């Protein structure tokens, strides 16, 4: 009858407990009793040695560990047993009367393998030891409660493909936390659960090896293995653990390259430029990495010098490119025999070779309608600048390289002949002169000639013509620069006052040769003479002395220059000679010319700077005046400000505050509106006047209205009137005055009842009126 795992564990626990009890009894029988009574020495009476406790006890009652007993103990309870040390009272307890030791907690050997305790027997009455204190060990006895574990898993490994049987792959290691010195709980054996028949594992060492020969990476490149480790030497009831191993087959060069086809054919237009790709071919190699690297070469064929092949390092393709231009009219096809071979060959697999392959590539050249071609492409022509219009310079020729050989028409690219100096015959290619040429303007003309197929005008060929213009003597010599000589008043005869040279725009092949002389009308010049230096220069010398600025300040000397051309050309140039006042060293100080009248040190630049400063000052003055005028006459109307023209007259009689109040245009346009008393806006009153009652316009205001309307009409038609929208007039006496009217015109009789005594209270200004109209005793009129 088979036992289960639980029943087996219980059986082992009971067996271990029986062993512990038997060892305890043996230790007790071997112990030497020891009694201490006074100074007499007796045999030792402690009963213990080493106790064993089974780990992982699952019972509900405390686990019995062992018993302490002394021969002194008569069983009457006079002896008391005390336990101390590791785990005392917390894990281990002792019955102080019987000495029985129990474990109260579940123990784990993997956490702590043993405990060191101290025991003592005391007299219960005196509490004195009857035995010396001694140490003992409680050892935790192992059971198989831990399975093997692969601490480094899962594993990965690699092994070359095609390896022999038994090739080492890797070693796996499992650890068991159980006690390796007790029983077989920690004795592990290995087995393979998944991965057969390709791999095997050694039971004791955990070494994984190949189990099949010729494993091909190209067929399968990766395997997953499951390795088991089981304790108890693999016996029934043992615990086990597993791990995975991923084995990758690494590549070896065991596959030669092979072309998928024995021959290929490609079509290429003849106009394809040099270095262009014609075709890409590839030999198939199932290997990877450097084992698949290949070399290509052309080993045979009629296109060895026309094409070349190279390797694309990324794709391992053979790239065929053009080395020479293709011409359909010369050759229509090429045949190439190409070889592909591995760069890195493994000698172990030569028997699978050869590690190379060949294929045939046929390249067919396609005809393309080509542009006309000039032969040669560059022409050189020469013509004299004296040639007449219509003169033939030379001829160019182009032909159609195609088999059709279409007729060609010629023209000149006018972007290279903007002035249209030349023409070309469209059929013959003869170039003629269209305009007179001038070598001094352009010595060489580079002209592009176009050749166009008559049947296909899109096809245009280009030829280049360099036309050199030959020189003729058509330019007279002249001064090399504008000369102006000076002579001192006291210059002696024979003094060189100027050295001159000449230039000529022509370029004779033998170089320039100029001759200098005075013309016939100046040959008898009494003032100056000329000396030809025979090196294309001449010197001007004085012929007399005693030049005076007061008599003649400037001399004009004509000089004849003749070149050596055929026929020779000449020109007369005038040299200006100024008479100057010189110092003792012969340096000119003052001449009669304007340039010499300027004071020393004051240059033209300085005069310009002075004039610029004066002009700047004038502009600033004008700006200041303009700004002041703009401030006096502001033309911008501000709605928040009351801008109007006030015409104030101070020769009117009386009147109140309304006499000087400016009229509002709205009030002037509608005089029937209600008016209210307003204070003056241009003067801030010191005393706030009492407001006067408002009033409406009465029919008596008609005269005022008419007067104002007349003034407004006059202002509207007056072009000189200021552009303001208000008008103030004081032609009438104002209303609302506290003093009312002071005029006596309204006094129809002298016996008026009006009392004017209050005038004396108005101050000194009204004293004279008070004297005139008052009733006081000091009145002038009583």
C-alpha cells in the first residue's frame, strides 16, 4: 500500500522523535552524578546531553524536547529547575518541578539550526543551587521541507550549429536549503523534462550537452529546455524545482552561395551616363553575418573593360556599373560571366562546397535618339578687325550619330553673341561677319553653335567656336595721362619741366614705337623745346629764362605723337604749362591758376565742410522760426479746450460780467434758447458771484440778432477773417449788472426819485459819481 506525502512526513517525524528519546536515555545512563553537600564531592547527577527537536512540528500541543533531572531530586518537590539562554521562556519552557522541556513554537532549521541554553537546579527553600549551572544544546533536526531552487535561472546559452554529440552547452546549478549533513534532503539530481532528444543533462553535475548530431540553424535556430532538480536523490517523496534554458544555435559557414538563376538579361539605354548602375544581382546564402559575406567578379565575357562589379556591404548584392560609354551603333549587346564566392570559408565544411557559384548576365544596349555631334567639338578661327561685313570666317560640321543620320541645321546661341557680330548658314555651317569688328572692344569672341536634327528639333548638339580678332593700326597715340607742367619765373634755359609718355589702344606684334616732336607751327617756339628720349618718352625743356606771371601765366604747347604702324597714325596733344612764383628751392608757391590761389593748408574738403556747417546753421534757424510761428498759431482744435477769438473793448460803459463773456456759436445760431449765467473761462474769479436768474429772448432782442447775423455774414465772406468759430462784440451794454445802467440818458427829468447815495460805499473809484449824484451835503450838485 503506497503512502502519501503527508503520511510519509508524519512517519519521519515519529521516527526522529523515537531516535531523540533513545539518545536521551543513553546519555542519562552515561552521565556521572554529581552531588555537592558541604565540601564533600559526590558523583554528578545531571541527566542530559544534547537534545534534538524535529523542525516544522505541526501539532497543537507543545513539543516535548527532553527532561532535566538530578539525583538530588527525591521527587518531593524540594528541587526547582531554572532554564535560561537562547529562546528560554519564549520558545522553550521548563516544568520547574519535573524538569520537562517543551517547545512552544514551530521551529525552522533553515532560520536557526540550534539553540544554546543554560540549566540550573535550585533548592526551593533556600533558592541555592544544588548543581552548578551548565550549558546544553538543542539542535533542530532537519526534515525535507525545502525544494531545490535555481538561483541563476532562467538561463540562455549558445552552441554552434552542426556540433557533435556531447558538445558542452552550459551547466545549471540548483541549491537546497535543507541540511546536507543529515539524510538525503539536500542531495539533488537533475533531469531534462523538455528538450529531448536534442539535448541531455548530467544528473549529478547539471551539465547540459547536445544529444543529436548535425543540428541545422537554417532549419531551427532556437530551442527551449526545461531542467528539473529533485532532492532525496530523486527518490519518491522528494521535492523538485525547475528552470528554463534557451539554447540558440549560432551560425557557421555551412551553406555555399547559389545564384537563383543560371542567366539574367538586362536592357540598358545607350545614353546612360558613366558610373550608372546597370543591374543588381545576388547569390543566395542562408548563412548570416560574416558567413554570408561575398565577393563578386567578372571572370569572362566581352564586357570586361566596359563594365565592373562591386559589392553592396549592406545587402551583399553585386552592383554592375558602366565604365565606358555605350554606343548602340557600335555594339548592341554584351555578355558577362560573374562569379560569387564567400569571403570567409570554414575548412570543417569544405565537403559541403564548393563555396562559390557563377551566372551569366547579358546586357542589351537600347538605341536612343542622340543629339548631333560636332567633330571637333571646339573650333578656333581668326579674322582681322578690318574684315568687311559678310566675310566668311570658317565652317563647322556636325552629324547625327544615329543610324537614321538625319540632316542637321545650324544656328548661333545668341546668349553667347548678344551684339550679333556673326551669322551662320543653317545648312552649310559657314560662319560670316554680321557687324564690323573692333579688337579694342573685344579681342576674342567665344560663340556656341547649335546643331539641330531637322526631323527631331528637340535633339540639339552644341559646338564651341573661339574667334580671335587680329589687330590693325586704327588708333592714334595720345598722352598717357593729362599732363600739366609748372615752371618757375626764374627757371634757367634747358631745364626739364615735364616728362611725357604715350599710349596706343592698338597692340602691334613688334610692340609700340612712338616718336615725339613739335608741330611745324610750333617748331620755332621761343619758350620751350622738346627732346625725344627714343624710349617712348619725351622731355619738355625751357628755351629761355625770365618768365613773368604778370606778362603771361599760362602757355599751351602742342606736341605731335606718331606711332610705328603701317600706315602710321599721329595725333597732336596739348601740354599746359603754368608760370608760378617759387621759393629758393624751386618749389612753386603761387600760380595764376585758381587751384594755386587757395591759401596754403585750406583744401577743397575744408571749404566744403565750412559750407556744410553754414547750411546746417541756416536750417536750424529756419526750424526754430517755424516752430515759434506754429506755437503762436495753433491750428489743431481740442474739444476739451475753448478755442475762440475774443475781441475785448474796454471803452464801453458799465455792463456786468456778461460784457466779457464769449459767445457760444450754438447760442449765436439760435438766439431764442434759454440762457444761463456763465463765468468767464479765461479769468478765474476771486469771489464766486451769485448766479443771476436766466431769462428768455424777448422781441427787443431782434436788433441784437440782426447785428450778430450781419457780422457773421461779413466774416463768412471775408477771406482774411481768422478761421475761428466764435465772435465777440461789445457794441451794446450787457445785462445783469448789479449796478444796472449808469447812463443818464434814461433820466427824463432832473427830479428823479433815484437815490445814488450807495455809490459812496463802492470805493474810491466811484467817489466822483457819488459826489455828482449823491444827496450828501458835500455833493457838487445839491
